[in-house]
């Protein structure tokens, strides 16, 4: 059976950081909607041109575009054993679409860890976040620094500060999260899939709690 994990939590909660680790631990793909949008912007594709201003403002991209993009991604060979979804779904319409899509692939959302972090901590995390140009690997100036400043430990590429990690845009993204994405907490709680995780701990401690919340292999 495929394993599909949806990571829920505000911007800066640690979804990307933990998704990388869970995907390695369980041998499933890491699917980050934000990374795919940023990759398209970097490569100046048609999709990239359509979404750049939206990402820079901190608003959500249209559901139809986002859903079609994730459907294509989940059909790829590296998702054969399942995926950790990071940043998708972001509203109830996307969550409904995900359910239909996974049913087509003979799967379902298995577990939804909700990573909780206080607002002040989110702001310090996002303002010190450094992201790798090549693959989107994530670091923090103080909380998780790379071995060499400005250089990704994993692939040697340049680290940059995301345009939308500026203070004003961070505030906007947190409001968008509260309005549009936070309803998914009750949505998945109602389906019995939600597991609350204390995200205000060291990165390794959060990973252990997440691994403990995963279904056993073969279940
Ligand atoms: P999200 O994908 O939810 O926006 P990220 O994984 O990109 O979050 O993490 C946001 C920032 O916080 C990054 O700079 C990351 O290195 C840092 N970070 C992630 N988890 C923790 C943690 N448990 N403690 C301190 N900093 C963290
Ligand atoms: P973070 O990790 O800090 O929460 P993401 O990388 O997930 O940020 O998302 C960055 C931006 O990409 C969002 O502010 C939004 O503009 C766009 N985006 C990402 N995922 C979605 C989605 N599922 N629906 C609509 N827009 C999205």
C-alpha cells in the first residue's frame, strides 16, 4: 500500500524540514507545492510567469492550477510508494480534490500531523530561513546553520533568502494561513486523521515525534 502523509502547520512550522526527513525515513517522495512553484519561476516556465506575483505577495495560487500541478506530480514514478505532502492542500477545496485524486491512485490520506508553533517563533524562523537554489534544502542562520555560510551542505549550491520571507509578507502569509488553511485542522480531525505535534522543540525531537505518529510499515 502507498503511504500518503499531509503535513499541516503555519508557514515556518518546519514542514519542509521535517518532510525531507520523513521522506528519507519512509522511502517515499517529498512533494512540496511551494518548491514546484519556485522551480517554475526559476525556469521561467508559463506556470512560473503566472504565479510569480502571487507568491511574492504571499497569496494563494488558484486552486485549479495548483490541483492540476499536484496531480501530475503524484503520478510520477518516484511517488509509487506514496508521498509526504508539504504545503498542499491549503484549503478545503484542495483537500476534497486530493481525496478524489488519491482514490484514483488507490490510496488515501493516511495521517495528518499538525505541527504547532507559537506565532513569535514562526517569525524568527522565517526571518532567518535560508533556502538552497538547486533543490530547496532548508537552513536557518542560527537554529540550523549550514557548515559553510551561504552554501548548501547537500549540493553545494547557493543559499538565498526567499522574497516572501520579508517581514510584511510573512505577516500576510500567516493571515492567509489562519483564514484559508487552518480550517483543515478540523476537517482532518473530523476524519480521525489529525495528530497534533509539538513543533516548538529541537528539529530532531520533532522528527522523533513525527516518526512515532506514522502508521507501521505494512499496515
Ligand atoms: P515550513 O516549510 O513549515 O515553512 P521550514 O521547514 O522551511 O518550515 O522551517 C522554517 C525555518 O525554521 C527554517 O529556517 C528551518 O531551518 C527552521 N526550523 C525548522 N524547524 C525548526 C525547529 N524545530 N527549531 C528551530 N528552527 C527550525
Ligand atoms: P511555507 O513553506 O513557508 O509555508 P510554501 O513554500 O509552502 O511556504 O509556499 C509558498 C507560496 O507558494 C505560498 O505563499 C503560495 O503563494 C504558494 N503555494 C504553495 N502551496 C500552495 C497551495 N497548495 N495552494 C495555493 N498556493 C500555494
